[in-house]
C-alpha cells in the first residue's frame, strides 16, 4: 500500500474515534441558556424537546467503544507501519511462489509471529488430515464409489479445477470435457492422477508455412472426413497423402496416441472446435495447451480424492 493510502486510512480512523469522543462530550453539555430538564424552543407536531442528558448507561457504552477502538489499534496492525503489540497479521503478504510461502511460514514461527492464515491451515491439517490419509489408502476406483469422498472431491474440484473445466466438468474451448470417455492422455485411474499430479503440455505444431494454404485445405478436408464429415472428396484424397506428416502423432488411422496426448480425429470430438474454420486455424497456427502441475499445491492425498471424483464422472454413470 502506498504511503498516501496509509496516511489517508490513519487520518480517517483516528479522526473518527476523536470525532466520536467530541460528539459525546458535546451531547453531555447542557444547551446554552436552557436548564437541564427544561423545555427547549424546538417543537414539532405538538412535541416539545426537553433538555435531558444522555442516559448514564449509554454514555458508558460510548466510552467503552472509544477505549476499545484505541486498544484494538495498539494490539493489531493497521495504522501506518505499526505491526501491533500482539505480533498478529492475517497472512504473509507479497508471496509470489509456494517456496516463498513456505519460507515465510517458517520465518514467522521462528520469530513467534501469529499469522492467522498459517494457523488456519495448521488447524485444517489436524482436522482433515486423517480423513484424507484414510482415503489415500483406498484405490481410486473404489473411492469413486464413496458418496462422502465424492462430495469432498467435488468441492476440491470446484475450488481448483472449475476455472478451466467448468463447474459441471464439461470443459470448454481448449479445455477437455471430463465427463465423457475421450481422454488425450488416458482415462484410467492412474492416468488421471498422473495428469493432475504432474500436469500436461500439449503442443500442436503450426503447419501453415510447411503445407501452404492449399495444402492446409487438403489436410483439413481429410481430417474432417475421418470422423464421417461431408467434405470435398478431391481435396480429401490429396490430403490423405499429405497426412503422412500428421501420422507421426495422430497415427496412420488418425486415432491419436495416448502416449503423446495426440487427439483421436475419428470420433468427431474437437478440443478447440470442429468447424472447418477452427480446424483450419488449428492446422495453420498450431495449438499450445497447458495443464498445471498440482502436486506442490494440493498434495498427493487431496489429488487422490479429486482423481476419484473425476474418474467417477466418466465411469460410474456408464
């Protein structure tokens, strides 16, 4: 936070407390020229204001809130660079990586600082750690049948995976649908867990310069024909010859390769869209897809539960 906003907030905070005190003192002072308990000159709809002091209990409560506000500002950080007498803070600020976060947590413990976020994480580990440890002992196929584990896996999925794959796990353009049986790197329990743990990188080379505009049209026509689409057969026949450069990844039959993550071109399922225009764009410019590595963020036990949830989406309803 810049020094301007630090000063601005400090002035408003202290000014409000001082203002409350002055207002209270003003309300405890008798109206000029009017004795306590006497009528004042204010009248509305037959109601006349009387010069009465604030109730004693109300005055005490006002003083308590003012004193508490000042004590709070002394105990906790908030004004300028003041860190508070308790050494408390909500979280370790300015963290840009997991390693920095771990180092900051370790440093806070060594210095005896109270970091609320770290304490809540520690509490969560103590409370839920045994649950995840018990789930980790079960194989993913069995765990996918457990309704309680599925609920936990769904919440973890919504928090960490839905940004790309959608809350219903049906994906979107460039993000795979996890509810069908089409898997770039394999849909077995082990393959799903490996994907989440270690991430994936999918690279489709750009072939525009190599094939030329006409060559791209021919390859696209042949690729679309593999899934039963109606195309210009003359273009498709020429594209079949050119498809040799694609077969290294997609196979001679165009059914893809799980080992490299090359998609199956015969099932009419398209990660980036299956229109002629979109497929042409893919062949011309290539595609670069990244599935992040989650093992350092979530840990293997949580990933085990998410894997069971994802596995269940496409296997338990078949």
